[in-house]
C-alpha cells in the first residue's frame, strides 16, 4: 500500500476507535415528542430542550420538537412506542403515562418504554379569586374537611389528571373521601381560572406559573402550595400544605422516555446529554421562570421512583373511582 493509502487507512482505524470508545451517537434527526398543542407545558419543555441541546452542541444532528396532541398524551405515547429500538425518538411523559393506563384510556404504560430521566416537577397550588371569603389555606381546609362538596373546584384537563389527583390527596389528607369533591373539569388551566375569576367556581388547583399574573394584578389569592417547600418570587410568602398541618405533596412531574429496546450505550448517551442540559444556565432560568423544581433522576433510582409512583397513582385513582 502506498503512503497516502496507509495514512487514510490509519485515519479510518483511529476514527473507528474513537467512535467505539465514545459509544453510540445520533446519526439522524432527533424528535422530541410532546403530547400537547404549541404553548402547552409539555410543548414548552420540548422546545426548551431543543434550544438548550442545540446551544450546547450536545447532539451532532438536528433536533425537532414535534407536537402529537390528544388523548391526554396517549397519541404522543403511541407515536414514540411505534419506533422500537430507535433512540432518535424521545417522548416527554408525566403522571399521565400511568394514569391513562390505570383508567383504561391507553394500553401503554411506563414499562412499555425505555425510561431515560425525570427532569422536573411542577407542583400544584390551590387558589381562590380575590373576592373570595376564604382568606387562607386553613379556612379552605376547614371547609373541605366539614363538607368537600360545599365548594366547587376547577382543574384541567380530565378526570384523573394530575391536578385532580392533587385535589383528591388534599381531601384524603384531611381524613375525607377523595370522591366527595364537587369538581368541574376544564380543557386547560386558563379557562379554569377564567371561571374562578367570574365567580362560577370557588377554587382551582393549577400550576404556580398560571397564577402569577393574576396575583400581581390582585385578582387571585394563592392559599397554599402542594410542594415540599415554599416556592419563590411572588409566592414566597405562601405556605406549603405541610406547614398548615395537611400532610401531602402533589406535583406534575415530567420526564423523558425512549422506545423499548435501546442498548445500554444509547441510554447512557441520552442520560449524559440530559444531565448536561439540566445544568445549563438557560435551563435553570426557565425552570425558575415557570416555578418548576429540578428533579433530575436516572438509573435505579428512577426505576424505583416509577414503580412507587405507579402504585400510589393506582391506589389514588381507585379511591377516586376511576381505576379500571
């Protein structure tokens, strides 16, 4: 072999050795699939991921945020599930992946995917209109403990949703029957808040970010947060339910799954990329802006957390009369 050919051959061998040492890397466009319309929380998460991963040059190929709205997330879950063994498809999931299966809305559950990581938690807040006679969380707890159906509650976006579960846990923590609520389901948090401010319902359970503008305009009062500790910014003075003697927390966690059948190298690649992503200043700023709490978890801890979450969700949905 002449000298030039030898150099080329050695270069190819070296490149092959580097690729082998580094393990798997994406070789085509990566889709981050969100089960919500543009502007929804899952969509915002997908587009933030796309932005940060691109800014970090963490992925050598293009990345596209894809919306597959409908079915409480089931359409998106099905789409990801239809690409077994392909690590170029990442799905944004949450409690809905479990609750949909438990209530019979979807045959797919968390064990039908390859879990990659949990990213964050969006804790529920309980709020009333400013003109409400309820001044604090203790008053709300007393009313609900006495008669859960004395006050109408609004939440999004289906019976059995994360916010419905938060309301059920609230009643349960007070010693009551979770099914004793007087609920109204809305297509989103925004219409639920509109109904609240219009005097059509008495209180809502929503994500913190949905309340900030209304709190600033003195149209809404947040009574308590269902988080392990107080939130920041305009809600810094709002107590947690645990501080008020009601022992529960409830959040809408979001994580990433891939189709079934990925190799260890493929999983390791995405775990590493997502860990770096969650450490980026842009990511942290967005979490703070949305009042989301960092909750990065992978591996054995993630597997254990998912098993425990499924068992707890199944118990609660059974108590709500929704489990199939």
